DNA sequence: AGTTTTGAACTGACTGGTCAGTGCAAAACC
DNA sequence: GGTTTTGCACTGACCAGTCAGTTCAAAACT
C-alpha cells in the first residue's frame, strides 16, 4: 500500500513539474495533455489515471503551490520572531522570503500572475486564496507596525499591502526575465530602500 | 488607403474592442475567432478581410495599446513640465497617469500582465517594447531626480523603476478586481505615501 | 521452495468534437 | 465602380478524454 502509493506520488510529482513549466511558458489552453505527458516521460493515459481532467491537474498544481508558498512565508515569519526583530524587519524578511520563493519557483509564480486577475475561470477561487493568504500576512504585519507606532497611522492597510505585494512580484519577475545576472541581495536591497522610504523620502536637504 | 479607410477603421476598432475583453477574460487560445466576430457584430469573413490571422489581430491589438499608453504617459510628463513640478512630482504624476490608464483600459492591462513574462511567444518582442517604454520613462525621471539631489544617490535605477512599475500595476489591478468601490484618489494617495517614504521611513510630520 | 493470482499502475491507438482558416457569390456601402 | 462586408459551407489539423489491453511486484497458494 505505502510502497505503491509512493510510486504514484512520484508520478504525480513528475506531472506537476512538467505541467508547471509548460503552462507558464504557453498558458493553460495552448498546453496539450500530450505535451505534459511527454515531458514527464509518461503515457497520456497515466495523466488521466492520476488526475480526473486537465483542469483538475491544473487546480491541484495550484493547490500544491499554496502549500509551498505558505511554508515559505511561515518560515520567514517564525525566524524573524525568533530573532526578536521589529515589524519593519518582519516586512523586510517577508520581502526576502518572497524573492526566495520566486527565484526557487519562477514558473509557478509566472503562472499565478498570468491567471490572477482573469475573471470567469474555474480556478479563480483557488487563486484568490493564494493572493488572500499572502496579502493577509502583509496586512497583519502592517497593522502590528502601526499599533507599535513604527509605521504612520495614515497608511491605507489593504492598498499598501497589495502595492507591496506587487512591488516584490514584478521586481522579481523582471529580475528573472531581464536581469538574471543580478544577485538576490541586490534586488532585496533595492526593495528594502523603497520600503524604508529611502528613495523619495526625507533625503532632500531643502 | 487612408482617405477611404473610415469604415474599415471603424470595423477594426470594433474588432479590437471585442478581442481585448474576450482575450483578457479567457486568454488568447481559448478565445475563438467566431466569438470575436460575434461580439463585434461582424461576419467571420470580415475578420479575415481586415487581419491576416488571429495572431496578427492580437499583435496589432498590442501595438495599438502601446500608442494609447505612450500618449497617456507623454501627456502626464508634458503637463507636469508645464506646471514646473519637481522630479518627485513627476513620478507622482506618472503614478496617477498609470492608474488613469489602467482604469480606462482594464482589459488591455490585464492582458498585458498575463503575457508579459511568458517566454517563447510570437509577440514577446512587442510586449518587451511596451514594458521598455514605460520603464524607460520612469528610469529617466529617477535619474533626473538623483542628479537634482532630490533622490538618494544609492538607489538602483533599473530595479527601483521596475518595482515602482509593479507597485502601480498590481495595486491598480487589485483595486479593479477586489475593491472597485475605492476612488482613484484613495489608491493614488496610498501609492504616493509609499513612494514618498511615509510608510516605513522615519515618521514625518503630516 | 516454486507457481499462480491479483490489482494498481500504466499504455497508446482511437474517437468525437472543436476551431482556424478558406472560398466565393451576392449584397451593401461610399 | 471599386471597396468592404456578409453568409455560409467546407476542410483539415489538432486535441481532450476513453478504453481495451499490458506490466509487474507483491500476496496467496500448494
């Protein structure tokens, strides 16, 4: 039982890996099940033995992605707490965790972005969950920061959270696509500066 | 040709409008030519009389989008120059122009985002052009701001530019999708605050 | 021990439907 | 009178999903 489900598990993993790259590159509809099967080194029938349909395969792939992201953010939060860091530090740590995640799973990220604002899709609710989880963590940290007087009371929590989310997302994707030679540290430093108001902030000497 | 093309122009416009919404909702491959024709209130043959293929229709649609965005940003830049605003003001004006654009053409934006980081697509170069134009304007303003000592010398121009771009993009799309009741002013104010370092920076007097 | 049975996992040829693109004569337009 | 649009039938490629058949390791049996 256990040994045979291990085999199945391995097959599903191969299919996920094949699907994520192909769909990130070509989109859901232009990726064929035959392609996925071929890339995974498996017969087409196996895809349908393991997943009810192409759509279900994709939905489960997205779900699987949530686990990874959640784990990633959770780890970052825990580690910052252990260090006894401030709330701004926590935001910074989350930026870094986000960058880490995106550089580890670029295809997955790319695929989320491509689908995230589409309407009328079967998997829309799944996607909203992902976004909601990420945004909620940021919002919580912003709220805590305001409560601790580390951050201005005037900020609009939800809008700021989604702006920060977007900042990391787009900067990271651009980094991967157009300046892959830059180090993660460079990108992180640039975003940190922006986050901490050292770009358009109080530098001006009048 | 040009003189007698009024009717044709109108048909093409209708097709663009039909295509942009459908493709934003469903993606390129799952949108059929029949659907586009029907939504535009036009016969299928007309689509092929006006465009060589479905792909060409889409590419020309993207090109058309560039014109709109460029005009939008240009206007914002010109108006800020007329007012004699600072470079930070210019960035702020561009944020606003970006938000205006996105709220005027949400489908177009959505569609760009969905395709922007995909690799191996026929229209990738077209998309890179759009991105490049938008980013270049931001970068130029950042550089000018640094030169005028309005902005810190330490900032990483390309990374900061793409982070700002992403900030506006994602905040605007989230606004449209999840909080459409908010006013453009709210969104603009939140982004301004972030841009001017009044979120995580030293808390300035309001 | 060796032999047989079982069943989960996998295979790949096949089917039925969908859709981009064609062809063209007639109508509508300007 | 040239340009543009219409309507519709048609083709051929492509593709999601099916299903009868194969594989093989472990269990059951002798």
